[in-house]
C-alpha cells in the first residue's frame, strides 16, 4: 500500500512579503518523511479569508492529511480557525475544555483571560484539540486537517503531539553520493541508472563551490537493499 | 491602480522530503516587494509532470506573473521546461540562440556540449530567454511565466535579469515596532487600530524569548505618511 500523502498550508503575509523566512516547512517535511507520510505539496497564502478557505478545500480534498501553520493567535489578523470552520461548514465558538486550559494557565501566571485571549479557545464543532506544551493555547484537528501555530517552537511541539496519532507508512529511506563533476557530464549515465531503477527516485542536486561544479545524487525509496545496489552502481560508474 | 500580483512555483522533491531547505522563496519575496509586485501565493510541488502542469495552469491564470524555481538542468529529473511547454500547448525543441550560448561556453571551458547539456537549450516556442551570467544555460519567459533555475546563485542572477523588464507598482512600505507584551494583552487595542487604519495591513508576529512573550507589529502600505501616523499611535497606546 502506498504511504499516506499530506499537504501543508502556511498562512502568513509576513512570509510572502519577505519579512520572515518560513522555518516550519522544512521541519514538517523532515518529520513526515521519518513517519512515512509523503509530503506532496506546500502552499503559502496570505491572511485573507477567501485564499485560506480555497486552499483548505482544495488540499484537504486531494491529500490524506493537511497541516496548517499560522494564524491561530489572539490578534485581529488570526483568522485561520474561522476559515477552517467555514471550509467545513461548521459552527465555531469558545469551547469549555479549551477555555479551561487557558483559564488555568492565566490564573497560574496572574494574567487575565481577556476577550482577545479567549479567542484562542474558539474551536470548530467536531474538532479534537492538539496539545500545546509550550504556550497552552491548543491547536485542533478537524476531519483530516491539523491546525497549528506559526511560532516555530509551538509548531514543533504541536507536530510532536499530533504525529504519533497518525498512521504512517514505511519510512522513506535515502542515500546520497557527492560527485565532483558537472551535471552535464553525469546526466547520461545517471538517466540510464534511473531507468534501470525505476522503483527508486533518483534526484540530482547540483552545486557550485569555489568555481567548481558538482552534484549530490540522492536515491530515495522504501527498499534499503535496492538503494544499496543503486548506490554501488552509481559509485562504480563515476569512480 | 493596485500593484501587479505574482505567484511562485518551487519544483523539487528535495524540498518536500526535508533534505533541502528552500532559499529562493525568501529571496524572491523580498525582491518583488521592493519592485512593487505583490507575491500572493507560493506552491511547492514534486518533480512530477501532472503536478507541475496543473500548478502552472492554475497560477499563471490567477496572477499577473508566475515565477518558477528548479528543474531546468541537464539530468533526467529536470522536466520543468517540458511541463511549461505542455501547459501552454506549444512545441519545445533545441533553439539556435540558446544552443549558441552553450556552445560558446563549453568550447571556452574545453568541455563537450553533449546530449545532456544540449537539453538545456530546449526552449518552448514563443519564449524569450532569461540571461544567466552565472552558468550560462538560460531561463526563459513564456506568456506570464518566468522559468528559472533552482540553484540559489543562478536563481538570484536570473531574478536580477528579469525583474527590471517587468512593470512594478508602488513599493510596499513597512515599519515595525517591537512590543514586549504577550499578544493577548495587546490584541484588543491593536484590533481597534487596525479598524481605524483599514487602508493599511497591520500584522502581529509573536515571539518567545527567554520565557518572555512579545510581538513584532508590522504595518504595511503604500502611503508612508499613513504608516508614520499609525506607528505613532501604536507607540503611544503601548508606551
């Protein structure tokens, strides 16, 4: 059976304007690969209702899982939870269990659970909470959509909370070999190798360092012995 | 008149598997913002024909410009040019001017313009070349799609070649103010401010440092005086 597939939706004007460099995509990609879930697509959209709803619709329909990052804080530009509720046509309101988490946290720290903070307890009907050990305000899963915070430390903690609950497949294995020749010199034999090992994914990632060209050849697949064999042939071809 | 809009399509299994951290999105986002073009959406897809063609269709139809990154080298997994040609229903073949660029380059460096390298001279009918001062093999523009390399140094050089040829709008201006209070404390007054300055985009980007919460408030817009006014009010509110 093929591995489950996933998409990621990053929500945030600050990434599209170039102000902030996204860090969550790279983290999630690595975690999903280890867990045997294939990340097939990522989208980044702005903090706009229609853009978010459209992307949630499209990606949750096409893939087994959708992970979102960003837009679930207490400020006016945090509209992700409302958009996800709208995408599934369900009601959203403050929920008692989420409110209790926040109440205990703010009581503890001597802060007020004001109207803004209470927004973080608004959960779409039918969702389950995602634990947030960093800053308490929970994420949530509704249908196949996992809604998480954008702050990297919180995002990572939420991924750690939700991933063990998902059925993964075989972890994708990979080996790589660095070849210090230009891609143009290796492309022919490499293409032949890729054709012979069509059950594996063979990628060539060129680099340029101190004026010299080279390429990292990465061979990925689910059968370690096949990858070993392909790497051995590759090493022999370019020895 | 509103600024032109753009999307970016990043093509590459290596980013989705978590092996490589994309660097081109952040660079392009910053350059477009300076040039007065609004980056509205980014997608990352794998090296698969249908995924690339579908994304090129959707994004070139929806936005004024589409910039692609990756998949135009000489190896078997470089299929972007063919997919873009297919998306527009045009023929693709080795073109004389592109071949001449490569021939001169490889003659110069004493290397052979072999079949693999010649693939980089395959250009869709009707496209114009994008200059590549780093490694010669050109990118190309067809309709509103700008096809560029994935290697960051080459991508950046190609962006520098193509951006001056595009009509930009007013550069998006921004100012930011760091507020050392949790978002929950500032969300109420901040939302009021955002409502009063609805011609500006006011974003709150929370952070956590040494256990303390704070947020960077970023105010963006096209009218510097309005941004000045909003920042002044913001500073006063949270003084």
